[in-house]
C-alpha cells in the first residue's frame, strides 16, 4: 500500500521506477510525482507488461526513458486507451 518501497529517498538520488503492469499509466505517473517530490530524479521507468498505448508518450514528454519488457503488441491484443 506504500507509494515508494525500499529506501528513504532524498534530493539528488537517481531512481529507476519499476511497475508490474501499466494500462493507462495513472499509477506509474503518481509514483513518479511522489518520487520527484522528495527531490530524487527519475532516470527511467520500466514495466513487465504495457497494456496501453499512452504511457510511453507521456513519459517521453516528461523526458523519462520508458523500457517495457513486453507490450500489448507482443500479446496480439488491443491497447487499453486512456480516458
């Protein structure tokens, strides 16, 4: 239930955000905002499965590299679209 797991973050720390599944990216963006509020820098984000088609574009706009292990394309499914 915690937004950030692991260590206590502080200004200047570099963080890789890891998520299990991303659909629209809402939880991922919330976690990134929480991390940035500590003064830490998000250097990249990764997920096991990206089910949507919008998170990568939003992260690119924010200057955060996004490295999903697999996407909806890999599974031959339609993307989950952001509302």
